[in-house]
């Protein structure tokens, strides 16, 4: 038997880790809720010697789920960064949330990561939020490897999970391991590259390398052959060797797997059981072997003025970093920064390129979730937290004043659910305002505004759970009670029937210089985009600077639609004609004309109300399907799929978000507590006329 512990001590020693960016892996753990992300993270920390006791989600003893609400709810809410050393490499790892309400946390993390481990449940395969986070990673071209977790569960099926990866994620799974044993009898894996068995006799970190069991030899040979063929089809150098020898040498296969991972043409698939500590060391070896270092990814690109600049992962270059998370703690304000180029040291002055402000870095910290270790410096490729920045926000670019650069910030999704909040006691009103301001600073996907109609403070976010967590965070952190109104969804308005030749003249004369602008607009529906503007004016009847002013005015008008004052989306505006005055025309006059002209056009056009809809996936006992389907129908749900699996039914439906408030308790009641459901955003849909009349 091979015991890992002495080897781990050598592998995880800090002195063995090189300072080169080539020896760094910045990775995230991505998955659907309850697929086992946090347990995978805990086992990695234990295996690398970073922790000396395995944390458990159900016991509330995990390192990354350190927030009190995370431990109470048993889910990851906030992305948590940790660092560990393995085989001469520094691994900076971010454990991300799996619930759809916290997808923005995943988005901000993916913006600064170089690679990711996608974790899938061996029973459920690709689940709705698995697919969503996969698409998020696609947007940022983040290379991934896949880990099929929970192979010890009843109903675990690697082949079915791999098939769902191929069918739902539209990628090529490259399976490099086969399971030894099924369900409760899962004891190890067959390594198809080394053609050997890795067997865990206990739930400890130790495993034994043995020959492939005779009963699995034929399947292993088929698996190796299938892996070689799949790689040869995708990789030109591997194809040449395969055609010459009808096989691939292991070094060729390993190099091709890395190339395909980096290019995104294929995804390496491993399997195991994180809870029982089986398969984690091979997973770490795959992270080092296949996922990129900061020097393997393209140089980061940014802008300054009209120029586009690139910065490579070189400590000697000018410093540039992206702040991706802000956290207010009892000991100070932490700003999490990905260092893309250059080096920063304690006491340095950096500039926020977006605002032009300069600030001093007081301390640099290596983050271990809620614990920190002080550093003297951080170099290209590092992910660290800094103390001392007072105004930098998530998405701010930090750089040196002599080499300014603005990096693309992570995208922030528009909120879809709102609640009115107020302090239960009037003396706490000022404290509530301060607490909400801090909350928005930490989480850009939350917004706060005062309703002009009611004067109430309205908190908006990505879902009912998101807002519930935010309110509870204020209660726990600041010690006062908050009254919360009923959730309301964020409606939109759109054009379904256009209008042509809408003419508007803006004339104002009240002494001194007047205002004159004449515009003619065509307005029509637009698919797939929120807004498009074009000008077909000829002969210089409207100068270009006034055309831009008309566009700005039209954008102003989109803030409030005619049906209910909701934002307008899906509209194409064309400026077809206009006229100017030699003295009284100005950009301000044409902006005003554009705003009022589009408002009139929208009132004349055919408009429809849009509401956010979600894709719901419910897992319920077979004998409760009828009642659940009837309940979904009463909520205006449209069932899109139904499948049976070992005594349960899996229902998928598209349901208006407004109809799902309180659904969790209703589903539990209809299924005697045995039903569960998850949702993911599915865009917006037109509200039926009868329903729209009461909105």
C-alpha cells in the first residue's frame, strides 16, 4: 500500500513552490447546488496539508463556507478564495456558489480565473445550474476539466453522466478514468493513461496502485482505445501518430489532452467520491497537468483612451490588476485582486484607472477563506486581498500611475426581484441606509433605490433567496430588525407593433438663445437586442453631433415605458429626417427632442409587458406527479419535459418568476417533504393580456 502523507508533506511545503507564474494555477470549482463543490474543496485542502481536519458541510465545519448563513443553510452563498501548494505549484482556488440567485458571484470569479473544475453529480449528471455555469465559463474562455462526483451513491452511472455532458454541454468528453466497483462498492479508478488501478482501501488519503482487475481489463482496453480515437480526431499531431501506429504513446496522449483542454475543444473527465476522499489526488494531478498557468493564457487586454494595450504575466512589467470582490470585515475592508502583470509591495501607491484616484496599499494578504497570511509582495499571476483601498469597487482596474490601463470588468446582471425595506424602528433608519450602501458595495448585483411613487427604499437582486440572504446579513451584522415587503419582479416593456414617420418638433423661446430641434423617427420591434439606433438622414439635414444627441435622448426615454413605467427593451429606432436652426439648434435641444419623440412613438406603437421566466426542474415522488403538475399549471407553468428515475419523476417547466414566490413550502406540502426543485433564469416572456391588466 502506498501512503500519501509523507509525500504530501513534501509536496505541500511552501519552500518547494517556485515564484514563477508558470507554477501557479488559478482555478474555480463550478457546479449545480449540492453537487459537492465545497466537499471537493475541503478534500483538496486536507490532501495538500493546508488543513489538518476534513471539514463537512453537514457539520458546519468547512473552511470555505465560513459565513454563519452558509453553515445554517448548508449551501455556498459567497465565493471564497483559498490557496494551497501541490507538487511544486501554488493553487489559488475559488469555491463558487451553485444556486442560481448567486450566479453573479460566479461571474465575477470566472473573470479572473484561468481554469476550472466542473463538478457533476454521478446520479443526476448535468443539472440546470451546471449548464448555466458552463455557459458562463464559455463566455470567458475558461478551460475546464470535469469531475463526476458521488460515485458511491445509489444510482451512480459514469456513462450516463458523460452522455449528459456530451448532449447538454455540446462538448467532447475525454474520459481518462473508469470506476472500480459500483455505488456503495466504489473503491477506486482505472487510470487509462497509466493503464493501472488506483484503489482506496479506506476513506483516508492513502491509495494503492495495483494492476487493473482482470474483470475490468477488457473494458479498460476499450476505454483506452476510445480515448485515443477521440483525441486523434481532434488533435493533428496525435492523428499523425495514430495513423502511423494505430495507437498513441502515453506522452503524446497526455500532451494532446492538455492542448485540447486549453483550446476548449475537449474536456478531460475524471470520477470519484469527494466525501469518501476517493479520487482527489488524481484530480489535483489533472489540475497541474491539464489546466493552464497564467503564462499559458493570452495576455490580458485593456484600453486607455483610444489605444488597446496588452500586459503579459511578467513580474517585471508595469503593474495591472483587477479588483473582483470587496468584503467589509471587522478588521477592515478587503479588496480581492487578481494581479495580471507586474508586482506590488506593501506601501505602494496604485491608481484606480476608472476614477483616477490614487490609494496606498497598507497590507497584502494570502487568503484562506476567513483567515489570512501577510505577504510582502504579490506578482503577476497571484490572487490576493489588499487592505487600505477605500474607494475601489468590484470591477475596478488598479495600475501604476505611469502606465494606466482599464481592464474589462465582469458583467453584472440586471436584478429581477425587488422588495421594499425599512427599519422597524425610526431611529435605525440612518443605520439601514449605511448598511444597504455597504451591502451594494460588496455585491454589485444588488441595487438600492427610493421609489418616486411611495418614497420606500427598494432593494433589488437576483432572486428571493438572494434578497433573503442580504436582509439577514444586515440583521446579523448590525443588530437591528428590518421590515420587508412582498417580493415584486422586475417587468420590462417591449414593442410588438412599430410606428413610422413619428414627427416631433422641439421649440423653446423664453428670452436669450432658444432651442430648436426637428426629428422624424421610425420605431420597430427588435429581436435579440435591447436597443438599436441608426440614422438614414441624407444631405446633412441633421449634423452627426446632433444624431448622437438624438440617440442619447432615445436611450433616456427607454428608462420608463408607457404601460407601467418599466424599462423598455427590444426596440429599433431609425432617425429618418430632421431639421435644424442656424442659431437655436444644439445638442441639448436634439437630445430633448429624441427623448420626447421616442416617448410619443412608444405611446403610439403596440406595446407588450414582459416578465422574467425561469426554467424549473422538480424532482418528486412518482405518486405525487399529478398534483405537482396541476400546481404548476395553476402558476402558468408550461411543462417541457418529464423523465422517470428510480421511483421519482423529474419534471422540467418554464414558469413566470412572479408565480414562484413561496413555491418551496407548497412543493414540500404536496410531496410530504420529499420534493425538491431548482431554477435557472430563462429570459423574459410576454405577459398574457388578462394577467397584464392586473399588473
